C-alpha cells in the first residue's frame, strides 16, 4: 500500500487539492478459472454474483465489524469505477495507472469529485464473493476497505476480461468543492 503525501510523494503524480491518496498497487487475482482463461477458454461469470450492491453491503459489514461507519453509496464514484473497469477490459491491462498515465486521482478529478483521501481496490475473479474474500485476505486491500477516513464508496462489477469479472472499488473522504476565485477589480 502506498500513501500519498504532497510533501513526500513516492508517486509520479500530485493531484491538486488532495491531502492523501491511498492506493493498493497489487495484482490480486487467484482464480481457478484463470488457467482456463489463459488457455483461451471462455469464462462466464455466474449472473447471481454480478452485483456491486452486494459487494458494497459486504464491505459495510466488514466496516461495522471493525467499529467503523458504513460507506454511503455514491453513484458518481461507481461511474468512475465502472469506466476504469471497462477501460481495463477494452485495453487489456490490469493496473491502477492506465497506459496513458491516468491515476485514480486523475480519474476522480476528471469526474469533478473533490476529496481529501481516496483509495482504490482492483480485483479480477469469477465471482463477487470470491473477489471480496480475496480482498479481505490481503492486508493492503483490507486496509483500504477499512480506511477510517472514507465515508463514500462506489463499486463496479463489469463482466469481461480474462478473469470473468473486473471489479473496481473506489472510496473517498470528500472535500468541499474549491471556492471560485473572485474576479479581479
């Protein structure tokens, strides 16, 4: 897990107006279907498991168990997550930073989302339940899910890609929109 601090950033980007960005930069895919996908076999996700609402509900179960407030579902964050999932499928990559250099912070800023802290988890799997179990078993991903600063979340579960499902979780601690500059006299 990498923490963004404007004064000592190990990251190649500095999102304007952000105090912190938490990123988990890890490929986290363990799936019995991964071998079949790599061999060229079609992987069809079970329709019952394709549910971002189910996943957010289970993220909130984990947060409550840790004594944290549940995340409020944010459709704008879900849109950012879905766009990134679709982009990874279309351009055949799996990463927080897109081939053109767009970072999680970049995607949030482009969507007009202001934040103090942000976190993103990625998972590829054949089921939402399996992906959630893997994310919770990973200390870095678990830390993002249980980020005490986060109050809003958006999750996308998009069928496709080599694993069957591409899952993106985006969590933020919102910030007020910057005030418009007063016109010069």
